[in-house]
């Protein structure tokens, strides 16, 4: 019985994770939002630049961040701030993974675009489990930072 209670708590904690989407291409952002919400999880907001991302940061647990945004190549710095100042699990989703190939302090990893919905689901599950201290398999499409 205690095991069932713990599993239910863990499942509930996983589903409470809120995802921030930092992406300046509106259709990509909407697609990510639909995938996350389709999993039954909440999107903390959509941001297309640094100002919006940092304003929404207190609402998020997980963030998908593009490297090149409406205000330039600010994604790596935004990811660093989200992780350091807000404890957010950050994964970069970019067509230019080489920009962050050596890692960004505090960020979890990078995935090269295009990212299929099934991969987004795997990433969300992995990041949510990691945040609550559960074991999870790293999605094979993600390069994990050391």
C-alpha cells in the first residue's frame, strides 16, 4: 500500500511540472505547446525573447529554449539564467546545436531541430522525472551536457 501511495505522489508530482517554451517561431511554439498540453501537463507560457522568458521563469519547472530568438542569439544566456536563478531544467532545441555543443552551465542538454512530438514527450518525461529524483532514460536524440 505504501508503494502505491509513493507512486501516486510521484505521478502527481510529474504532472505538476510546468513547461516554458522559449521559441521565436510561432508555429513551432504552438506545436510544442500542443504536445505538452496533450500529455496533460501545463505550459507556463510562450516567450520569443529574453524579457518574456525571464518574466515567465518563476512559473516554470522545465524549459525548452531555442538558441536564436527574436532578440538575437540570446538562448544560451537565457538558459543559463533560467537554470541558475530559477532552478529550471533547461534543454535547448535548435537547428544549430554546435553553438551549445560544449555545454551551457546549468542546462541539461540539446536536441537538434526538427523535433518530433514523440521526442518532445520523451524529453518532458525525462526532465520531469529528473526534477523529482526518479530514474529516467535519457532520450537518444538528446546530447547531455557534462
